[in-house]
C-alpha cells in the first residue's frame, strides 16, 4: 500500500515547489488567503440566514393546551383486561360501586 512521505521526501517536494513557484509564491499565498476569508464570510452569511429562518419559524408557532377532561373514577379501569397479565378484570357492578362510596 501507500505510506506517508518521509522528511527527506517532503524536503525534495518543497524544493521543487519553490523552484516552480518561487517568484509567484507571495501572490499565490495572498490569493489563497483572500479565498479563505471569502469562504468564511459566505459560511457566516449562511449561518445567519439559517438562524433567522429558525427564529422566524419558532415565532409562528403557538402553544395550545388541551381542554380539561372529566376525571374518571380511579377504582374503575377503562380496560377489561389486565395489560400486564392479560387476564380479565372483574367489572364492578353498580351495587358494588355504590357500596364502596358509602
């Protein structure tokens, strides 16, 4: 496979680069720096646009509450079978429920 270049190889590559781009190296550095600055400005603009859109979207939402529901008796479950065991639950009759309340 491939391996990372050693220090000697890096020096040879840098020397060839200096020979080829020696006179234009400061100009290349300046243009590279300007490109990086413009890229960062673009990213900052995009971040500001996304944040503004998110804030606008959050302000459009209203918090709505559900109307209060009548409370059911806790002694009388709304299901006929025990959800854990699956066995039928005895439904209290009206006589039995009246006896518990008195």
